[in-house]
């Protein structure tokens, strides 16, 4: 049985295929998991998703399972400790962004009631379902990702450019970019 899907990026590796089939593009409404994906997508900047995916468990351990209230309390001592952790991407700016973004998530939760409610408002509270037939058609950003990126930056977030945010939106199901012919498209 051929288990290849139309989303070609997922066919190159068993770990990517598993991630594609079990997680990518499925709508997420859990604030902690949304924060996790936001941080991991930012960590990916300049790297492959597989690199980040393979470090995901180490990230969860290093960043207190991505509990925004805990990460928001990290001080310089804690960020310096993270810089010595070989299980994560040791980029000072990306680690600082995780702390800053955790604080931003807490502010958004106060204002909107949840990070989920805030994010899903950018897509009218339902996934944008695209109808692409090949990976080459999928854009690297969208009007919604540009708008969300701009608002997050205004709120003090970093590593949230329109391309990172579009990738984030795909990952958490705000956008369904499974190509036609992929079993996950519907």
C-alpha cells in the first residue's frame, strides 16, 4: 500500500510523515499547545522543521512544558542556563523571544480571555481551507499572517514575522494547506 500523500514535504522522512498525519494542520485550541508551536516555529527560523521536531522533547523539558506562566518568569540566569542546553537550539535571541512571547501570551490572555480566542479571531474563528493541488502553489505568507504578525509585533513579540506566522498558522490548523489529494485535506 502506498502511504505517500500529496503533501510532498511529509514523504521524505518517517518522523515528518508521522507529524503530518497526526498533528500538522489540525485545529488547536489549547493555549499551552498554541504557545509551544509559536516558540517552536520561531526556533525553526533558518533551520529545517525536522531539526526542531527532533528537539521537541528536549524543548518541552527545558521550557517547563511550554507553560507560559512559568516561561514568563525566566530571568537572565535561567536564559543563560538554557544557552548551555545541547538539546535545544542555543540561540540567545530565540531563547529571549520565548520568554518575551510568554509574557505577551499572558497579556493577551488577560485581554481576550485566552490566546486561542485571540488567534482564531484572525481567521473568523474557523480554519481557512485552501484548495492547492501542489506544494509549489502554497504561499509563504498571507494577508492574515501579515496582519497577525503585525499585531504580535505591536504587542512586543519577536520571531513572529509573516512567514513564521504563516507556518505557525498551518501547523495549528488556522490554515488548512493540505493539498487536494492528501487524506488530511478534508
